[in-house]
C-alpha cells in the first residue's frame, strides 16, 4: 500500500511538472520576445559605457606609470602607442560584452519576466514595444539623449568649474603645493 501511494505521488508530481512546463512554455517564449523587443539603442550605449568603464580603469592604472617610467622626451610616442592599444582594447571589450547580451538575457531576464508577469501582461508589454511610436522613440532616443547631455553639460559647466576651483583651493590647503622641480646642481660656495 505504501509503495502504491509513493508511486501515485511520484506520478502526480511528474504530471504537475509536465503540466507546469507546458503552461509556462508560451509564457517563457513571450518573455523572451519582450526582452528582445526592449533591447534598443539604449543597450548599445550601455555596452559602450561598460567597455568605457573598463578602459578608464586601465587608463587610471597606466597613465601614472607612463609619466613615471618613460622619459619626457619619449612620452608623446609612448602615449600614442598606449592610446592605440587602448583603442583596440575598448573595441574588443565592447564586442566581448556585446556577445554576452543574449546569454545573460536568456539566463536572467527571460525567467525574471516570466516569473513577474502574467501571460496577458507580457502580451501587453510586447504590443507596447511593437508599436510604431515606441519604435520611433527607440530610434530617436540616442540623438535626443545626446542633445540633452550636451545642453546639460553646457548649462552646468560654469558651476562645476567653479566648484572644482573650490576643491583645488581646499586640496591645496590639505596637501600643499606640488613639489618644485629639482634645480640643476650648483657649485658649492666656498
């Protein structure tokens, strides 16, 4: 009797899992569609920002080394060579990050959307992203974003520069003036 109950329980679990998988499949497919539809030009900018962040870390690491380890006479040539390598790195980092978008979207976003939204909600979201107005918005978004950023920089530049001057004054009080360059050795006085 106990074996029969266990067998029935296992069969019931298997049926429930199969039913759950069958009812979730359209939802998962729709979630995947929504994830793909939402990935417009903003995603390309995000990838570029991530690659730029990685590049900035290298600049912060190697810029001071360039100044400290390369003779002044050779710094321009070394800087140009370093910049060429940084450009290659930035392009590669952009491609490497971009290649992971599909996998991470599938592994992370699709299950999250399927879990958080009903089938009807996913259908509404898909219809939203497929609408001509949203497609036009996505196509215009990079240009509009750039216009906004440029105007924001222009509008805040004077205040930010003024605040940077205040910081410089405070830092000077804390750290002191930069050390003077060593003078050429002078003959000892007799």
